[in-house]
C-alpha cells in the first residue's frame, strides 16, 4: 500500500470520484437569500436558507420541503414541482411550486441570490432558515454551518450559482 503522497493528482481525483459514487463524497453547501412574503418581519421577509446535501437534487428537495412547510403546501404538489423542474434551479423550483399551488406566479418567493461551493461542517444533510434582523448574528451562525462561508460571500457579493 502506498502513502498518500506517492499518488499523483489524477489518481487521487479518481479515488475521490469512486468514493462519491458509493455515497461517501464530500457534502456540498448552498446559501440562498430569498423573500418569504409575510413570514418574517425583519427586512420585508428576507431570509437566508442554508443547505447541506450530497448533491443539488437533494438540496432542491430539501428547499421544496421548506417552502411546503412554510406555506402548508401538499407533498404531492411539491413532488410534481420537483419533477417539472428539470434543471437544478432554486428560483424555477419556487415558481413551479407556487404556479401549481395557486395557478399564478404572483405569490412566489423571490429568490435573489444563491451561493454554491460552500463546505458544510455537518456530515448529514440539513436545511436551516433564519431571518436577517441582525446580519452580524446571522453571519456568526452561518460560520457555524460552513467552513468557507465568509470567503465565498466576499468573493461573490451577488451569488455565484448560474442555473
């Protein structure tokens, strides 16, 4: 058996890909700033939603369930909206959920920034939502969830998720 330093970069990348294929990959993280109309008093309903998941589809499923919990939307409708959202796009998912629920996009949450590439501290999938009444407190809480949140936010002031 070789020591890790004896492998070249391509061999290490190949081994990591093999581990991800059997469910032992690195957790991935997203941070979404969005508005949940009438849900928060602070900053007109603005909230930060942090997600840690194995892949983007799992993250979208967690986000759909959060929207369903906040607005009391049926699980079958959430599943249908996820199925109809063929690409990994949190904003499109929100619009699909609300258009299926009400037949209109008028009361859909407006998602205005999404950051990806965050490294969750947790080894289990999760979703957390918080208001922005005190942005300093919110940042301290986010630092407890992601190892690189400050660097990602400083480098990408308006999000870095293109889908």
